[in-house]
């Protein structure tokens, strides 16, 4: 659970810093002060900061000064903003080098990030934004606000869904700022505080957090070694009679399981009988290795979430909700108090990516398969007691450690500047403490080196003294 930094505490911390360098520009001086507090640990990572207006009043500066300082720290990776939640402290990891003379960034720490399951952008993303700039003048005469999304992008998303096996129409889609934003909109539109939401377990951490922040109650249904226990799911549906069901049916995060056509149809049918809406998170659906997953199912009680982030680039915060009838209308109405739509440039770039040559996505699948093989082979060779199931796609392995909690290993890895995603992040109430999620998003040589480090740490875990961590626990994507 994130902590909230009070105005009083933050003001005292900033006063205690004294002069932060010789910079006379107010926003840069404030940015340096906040950065110093984050780097030396006086502001914990993933702590929520006060609002900009309140902070400006407390510090006796203009709101423009505070906004500029916050924007600078977001660009540098020391702050992150979460839609509808606020601004949180963070540590930058794996930042690319900026062109000399264009930006100035402090040197990034030598951190190996095995907590984040996303790939860097390839050349097609750059090319798509270049095309978007060329297309943009056509839209400039309009007002730019669109709570539904550009028709070109909705049509592209509908075409991709139809090609996957679910006949779709642009009028069934609402463009969102990523799938997580789409899920938050669904919760706001359809959920009511105190109602139940069935989730597969383990699952994506931020999906669980969104349920809790919306005041709803997550009800977990465990995944077995072979995937979903559909009989238990059906019994839970009948007993709980939830408002919503959230499932990651294709290359489940973190396990990599794929829901069969028959099992998906049974869950949809049973949910309909109890009045529940089933929400499928399809963000990793296109990341298959040898063959695509089964066609996605539809129905009046089915909503599907999609995203550009996992397939193309995490920084492309564009996704969609596919919903029909009253559910789509409720989602559109609900977003007015959350946002007024997605940036036009990002939508244009996304449309160009979806409508363009898909060879780059095919190459990415080949690359992911090779990286998964390298990671799995290294683990089998160096840590044969660690258990995992080889997935048919997705971005990570879900690894069970023999006989002990993963926490000591995660802590020891931090001392070596290696960030790991502990299994408890993917479960409720401390579940999955013996698990790690290990993405295969880094180059193959780096993955082999990571396994060497893990084997060394694992062998010396019982006799090694506790070491002070040089990095904090990461967020998980």
C-alpha cells in the first residue's frame, strides 16, 4: 500500500535541505530538492505527493513553478502520474542516453530491471509518429476532444479483432489511455462500492489495485499448473454472484496460461446466468510464439481490453475497450470525470502501426521466443530445482522456488542492482511468496548473466549476511 506524504512533512524536508546548488531558477531548484529527497531515501519510493495547488501554497511559490518542477522530474523518471490517483515518487531505471545538447539527464544507475515485462520501442514506432505528424494537420481545424476516439483507430482495432476471430465494428470500441485506464473506466461505469469482482489468481497487480481503489472486493479464483479451474470458477460465480469478472485469457500475466475456447465459453455463459459482465484483458494476446491463441469470444455480457503497450511500446499509452450496447454507453459517460480522451498524436501513431506492415510484430514474436528459450535453458542448467512451465507466448516465466520465500533472494538481488518482481505482488494477502516473475524482455546474453547472478545469490543465501539495498522495490508492469 502506498504512503501519502503530507504537506507539513514535505515542507520540512525541503527546508532541511538548505541551498540545493546554485541554480537561481525556481522550478529547477525545486526539482533538484525533490530529487535529492528521493535519492537519499527521505521520501520513500511509491509515495503519493500532495497536489500541485496545495504544494504551491505551502511553499509560497506559483503553481506554474511546481508544475514545471514536477514535469521535469517525470521526464527524468523520479515521478510517475497515475490517472485518477495522483503523482508518486519513483526511481529511474534503464533510461536511454539523450542526444547531447537537447536534454540533460543525470547518469542512470547501473540497474538491471527484471521487474518490468515490456519491450523497448522498435523503428516502426518512430516511423508511426513521423507519419502521425504528417496526418495531424487534417485534424487541427477540429476541437481535438473525443471521448470515443478517432474513427481511424477504432476501425483499425475492430479490423484486428475481426482478424483474430471475433467480428467487430468500430462503433463497439472506445479508445483509452492504455488497457489499465480502460479497466478503471469499466470499474467506474459498472461497479459499485462493496460489490464483488472475481479475478484469476495470480494476476496483474495494477488490475487488483484498481479494484480495491474503486471500493470493490476482489474474489480470487486460483490458477492451477494447467491453467484455470473452471469448475471452481463456476461454483464461485454461483455463490458470489459478482458484478464483474476480470480474466487475462491469452498469455496470462504472470503465468502465461491460455484459456481454451470451450472454457472461455463456459465462463461467459455461466456469468450471464448470474448477471455478471466478463472483462477479458487481451494486452498480451498478440505475443504468441508458434501459433495464435484461440479466437476471442464475445457476447452481450463480454468486454475486451486491448493495448499498444505490450506489443509495440510501453510509452505508447493507447488502448481500447470493446463493449456493446448499454455497457459501451456507460463507459463513455463515466470517462467525462476522469479524462476527455486520448492524445490525438498517440492515436494517429497507433492507427498507423495497426494498419501498417506487421512484419515488425512478427519479428518481435521470433525475438521473444528466442529470449524465452535462452532464459528457460539457463534456469534449467544453473537452477534445476526451480520449477516453471514453458509458455506459448507472453513476456515472462512464472517460477516457483523450492521450499522457501522469494523475499530473501529479492532483497539480496537489490544489493547487486538487480530488480526482481516478487510473487506476492501478483496475489492477495501475501500469496505466492515462493514465486518470482522473470520476464524475458532483455537480450539473451543479459538474461543468461541474470541467471548466473541468481544462481550465485541462491547458493550463498543461507550464509550471506544481510546487505543494504541500493535500490527500492520496483513497480511491476
